[in-house]
């Protein structure tokens, strides 16, 4: 089982869970509550999380629309993030 390093809440209400291996996942508060994560909560609220800015999350469509999985017009049933999997860093392209 992957160990939670810390948990943060975004101003948009989404929760981001960061794991000890450096992976992090964003999700709606409802999904966070359903999954029952426990761990150290950072006291400050952060802004512009992946859920609200990049439309990445365990509950958001893979196409990047920001729509919930299975409710998007693209027809995908895949989420944009996988639990405990670190997103590859693409870096800046010039």
C-alpha cells in the first residue's frame, strides 16, 4: 500500500493527496471522502491545483475537459490520473 505523505485542500474545494514516492492525485472532495484517505493535512490552503487548472484528477475525464469520468461528450470512461501513479514531467517546450 502506498503511504500518504500529506494532504492539501485547494480553494476550489478539490483535495490533493501526495504520496511518499512523489506521486500525487487530485480529486473532488466527495471522492476524497469516499476513498477515506488519512494522513498529515497541511494547514495552508493552496491555490490552482491540478484538478481546477489542468483538469487532472481521479474523477475527471482523460480528455482534459474537466468533466466527470463517464459524463463527458468524448465518450471516454477513463480518468486523467491513476491512483498513486506519478505523472511524467514533460518539461518546457521551446
